[in-house]
């Protein structure tokens, strides 16, 4: 009877020990596979970091400079334009409409700009946008030489609209170039570009106010507008050089 009682106990313990050996084998296989997984992930990280060549760094710096200047041109009129407009007899409501022209037209022309980028390429649209926006900003200084209220308002709306289209073309093209040039580091590159957009919006009123104090109504538009046009040949070389 004792032997019969012991036999079931021994039989019941064998599956447990067998399962234990299986678990130990599975754990060993998992432990053996872990180093390979870690090494493959580290190789991916290394390949992504290696992809940041000097050319990529120069391109990213150039794109960041573009969006910073474009947004400086957008926000630089905030300190002094309302005062000049009030001196011309323009109401605050109309001034607000002039300020709102830029984001409104950027929204309206976004689909068309996407079509143009797909047809002509982001680099061509970028250069045309910078040339168009910079020229409109430089010509904006003629508003200060106009004495009539109606002419001042019409010219302000016209040049602000052209500047908005040029700026929207530049920023949309920059986004397309970032996606094409930095597929493995898109998050990092987009973060730098977005940061420089904020920097441009923040520095615009400071530079605009300082230039207005130094040289009057015309100087801010000439300096910021020229800074959009002058780098075009350099950007053409940087973006075209493989």
C-alpha cells in the first residue's frame, strides 16, 4: 500500500520538473536573443546619427534661417505700424484687418502652394517665395511716404498680401525639403525648424522697433526685406550641391 501511494506522487512530480526544464530552456533562449536585439537597435541609432553629414547640417541651418527671417518680416511691424496708421487717419479695425491678412492668405493659398511644389519642386517655389516676399517687404516702406488715408490702406493691403503669399510659399517649401532631406531624423529637424519659427516671431518686434527708432519707417522694411533676398544665391548653391 505504501508503494502504491508513493507511485502517484512520483508520477505527479515528473510533469512539474519537466515543465520547469522547459521554462528554463525558454528563458535561456530569451536571454540569448536579447543581446542581438539590443545590438540591432544600437546599430539603427548609430546609422541615424551618422546620416547627419556636414551637408545636412548646413541645409538644416539654412532652412532654420529662412523661417526665422520670414517670421521676423511677419511680426516686425507690430511696434510701429499702428502708430503710423493712426497718424494717417486709419482706424484700429482696419489696422487689425491688415495684420490679419497674412495668416488668412497663408491659409487660403496653402492648397495651391502644395500643387505648385508637386509640379515645380520645393526649391523653385522656395526661391520664388523668398524673392516675392522680400520685394514686397522692401516696397512696404513706400506706405510711409503716402499722405492719403485710402492710398495708404490700399497699398498696405496689397503689399501685405504679396508678402503673405511669398512667406507661405517659403515656409511650405521648407517643410517639404525637411521631409525629403531628413527622413531618418525628421523629428529632430522639424523641432529645430519649429523652434526657429518661434525665434523669428519673437525677434521680429524687437528688431522692428529698434530699426524704427534708428532710421524711421523705411529702415525696418529695407533691412528685413533685403535679408530675405540676399541669401537666395547661397541657398541655391547649398540646396543644389549634392
